[in-house]
C-alpha cells in the first residue's frame, strides 16, 4: 500500500530530512514512526501526500509509482487517503458538520450521501451533539476528533496521521493550545 525505495529528501538549505528510506506498509497494517523533533517524520508524510518531492528514490502508493506524478493528478492520489494533520486544519468559519462535509464536497459526493454519512461518522467519533458548533467552541480533543471524522468520512484506503496522540492542556489568550507530549 505504501512503499519507499531508497528515498531521500534534501531541502534547498542542504538539510537531509530523509536518508535512503526503504520500507513497505501493507494493507491492513498499522505503522508508527517515532523519533525526536526534526528527525523527518513530518517530511515522510509530506512525501506520501506529494506536498514535497523526493530528492531521490521511488514512492509507490496503492501500487502506483507517484515519484513523478503530475501536479494535476495529486488531488486524485489524496482522495485515497484520510489525513489528520498536527494542527487539524479545520476551517474556522464552518461548523463541525460542514468541516466534515467539506471533505465529501471535494470528491463530489451527492447531498443525499453527505446527509447520511456525516452524522454517522460524527457519531462514530462521539461528536453528534457538536455538529452545529464551530472549531473555536471545541476543546483540543474535540477538534482532533473532528479532524479524524473528516479523515474517515470518505472511507479512504489509508489513514495518515501526523502526531495523532498529542495531548492538549489549555488555551492561551490567542487560542493556542499548550502541548503535552
């Protein structure tokens, strides 16, 4: 399902974030990448999502070599993935329901399917009673569950989560969370 063959990523600054990575994650497997801050974990995710290009090597996703995938094909690649970002990337001007439904609008799901699927996935993550709330009205854990619901709503072949187990203590005056790792 995900295969890296001798993949390296060297940034323009000369920093080598990934060095000769070779691994395979098969369908149905759970893989956890652990390491210190700055060790290249997020870069690997960006390579999988084609947010970054590998400096060398090949990346195969669902049997297709995406190493030289054209930019116009990248959205189709991403449709096979559910992604939970470190910062959740929720749309602040949309309700919980609309944040989750947005992922379905992108893939051109029918309104009927959206009306059926969104409440089901919100129930799955325990947020049925928060559907009309906005992200700034939610706790950090609730925001994380909205991001998870959005990642799950289109039944992706894989879930990619960047630091999914972060814990949040409290918000500062700007609405940022203090992170407990």
